[in-house]
C-alpha cells in the first residue's frame, strides 16, 4: 500500500510517498481502507521533531519508518476474530496513528461509525481538533450555560469547533480572529467577533469566565486582564510552550482565578458525542483546502505558512 513516511526530522522535504506493507489485523482490530485524513498541528510537531518530547514517541535520533497522520475516515475492509461492533463495508472514523496511508488498523474501542450526514473528508476533519475543543471547554474549562467564553484563535482547526461546541453548551461566545475570518467565525454562531488587527480584547474592558487560548499570541498577564475574578485560562497545550502552560497552572495557586493544562486522547465516548452533534446539525465542518495523498508535503507547507481556516484534508483514493 502507499503511505506518507518520514525517515528524518525537518521540513516537509523529509516526507515521501512510499510503498509499505499493509498492516496485519490483530484479533481486536479493524482494518480500514482510508478515504480521507486530516492534518493537525501535532503532525507538524512530529514531522519536525520539535518539541523534543515527540522524538521519544516517534524515534530517536531518527524516526523509525514512521507513517504520519492521526485522523481518518474510511470503510471497514476486514475485522479481527474478536471484533463484534463492525463488519466489512461499515463507514467509520477515528483518531489513530499512521492515518496517512491507504489502509490502517484501529482497535475496535477507538473506532466510531461515521456521522451519516458527513462526507469522508468532513468526518476525517473531526477527531483530534474537535475532541481537543470539547475537552478544553467541558472538562478543563468546566464551562457552564450562560457563562462568557472567549476563543482566541477561533478560525483554526480547534477554534472553529470550540466556537460551535461552546454555543451548544449554552455559553455566550466571543471569537478572536483576523479580518478575513470575521464573517466565517460569525457564521459558526459566535455572538461576538473580535478582529485582533483592529481591537485588543485584553484592553477593551470586556471580561470572560473562560478563555480557551489556541494561539498563545498574547502574554499571560494580558490574558488575565480579560478574565473575571474567578475565571479560567485554558491553554491549548500544543501551542505556547511549556513555560506558558506552567504559568497557567500556577495561576490558581496565587489568585482566585484558575488555569491548567490538559491533554487529549482519542476515545469512543467523545467520538460518539461529536457524531451526535454533527447529526443534530450543531457542528459545521470548515475545510480550508484538500490535497491528494501524493501532495501531502505541499499540504504541510500550506498548513505551516498560510494560517489555514479550519482544517486541511488529504484525500486517499
């Protein structure tokens, strides 16, 4: 089968389309023929080997024939002997390793039925970014109906989901984005949109119960000014570096405000929550651009340089 592999760390130049063995299905696994995959910031970190902790997972000093990609949607090809929930022909989606390939094996308990109203490209855009938004708001942010939440970086992969999930939870939502994305963020249901090139949300007098920060574009002290006395700052820990995350953790030790890091992991419970939101019409998928599998290096360059709106998706025939 064809797959995107990396044998070194660096820019998108280290990626190559290669012929690799099709994975063997274990007893509790499902073999999926991948129809589409999507890219995340974590894929860029993995490609570059930066931060260095990624090298402990991918390989040190070089990747061990690593197949990139974490999110996919496709069709069940075959199932392991103990699998009971899926059968060949089922349409599914998941967050899993080695997704940028024609086939991937996924444990049965990490796989979910594809939302019936989504294309494969749309379903592939869901898992990592949407789960990150969901856990950041619901679990780390403890968001409650009627609270005011600000999404910094509202037009990116996580941000577009965060705006909509926060609205579905009954919050009053403010999105922060660039001029070209104001209309799009408003269309996702944001009650207020701040164009950061024209307005500084840390100085305009508004206060928020929760700030979900996806870009780490402002200092921690700036963000605190925009927080209510008992508000929360939740950094998307993929951005801003560990010092930023550490400061958010210390916040609750020195004031009545709160902060904290969080980690996400794929799980069937949250995938089914996303499926329900999509089928209820509460989540709109924003896909900036699609690329064929062979052009994955170009997709990575685009993701890094063009400040993609929503998600970048790879189609796999």
